[in-house]
């Protein structure tokens, strides 16, 4: 059951800097502290990330992944990738409309759009169906202009310096 009667907003975390998913997870954890329930749908992710283990026993947070186990490049998109994203959007819509969640996070949805796994129209249709008291958070680089204009809050996370450029690869517990 919904815990709040306040109007939900649409948030976007985008940009080339590190921390977009982490920001959305922070909202989910903060909300859980107040008994609010969050559904997180991770697009283009099928591999293990630390948040899956950390959040699996939290009764206020549900995480599901809609991606293959391997990372894909934009030029490697297959019909399977498109199908996984499409199915994920349907599952996330069902979660949003279920009345069980106060917050719905569409993690990496912006990248899924940029990879042509989903269209801007599909995501706009999703947002148009949002119940008034559900908060929706969209993450990922390259947020489309249409979504930016539609959202209530947009944070662009800018990379100033990143240790990846010094040869430090993704580390368990920090980036994954």
C-alpha cells in the first residue's frame, strides 16, 4: 500500500560522470527508512552487482534486471536485447500500476533508448501512465531532450576526472 499522498515527481540522473545509479539507489535506501517501497528495474544489466546482494533482504526494495549477462556495445544489439528491454518496460509498468510501490527506478533506461532497445515514445507512454503519487527515477547517460523537458528534476553528473583513465578498471564494491 502507498505510504504517501504527496505528488510524485519524475527525476533524471544523466551525464558522463560516475554515480547515476548510486544516486537512485540512495533515494531508494532513504525511502526505505520511512517504510516507502521502491521497485528498481535495471535495463541492460544481467550480471551481478553489489547492490543486488546488499538489497536482496530489504523488504522495501525490489530489484529486477532486464539484460543479458554480457555487456553489449551499441553496434552489437540483437533482437534478444530489444526483447529483454521491452519485456522489462512492461514488467516495470505492472509494478508501477500495482499500488505496491511509492518509487519506480528505471536504471540505465536512457542508455537503452540510445541503443535503440526502446523508443522515447515507449518511455513517454510509460510516464504518462504514472499514478500521481508515484515517484519515477530514470538513470543513464544521454537522456533524450524530450525526457529532460518532461521531468521535474534533472541532475547532470559531469566527469571532471576519473581513475579509469589511469588504467584502474571497475572494482567490486565500488563500480559493480
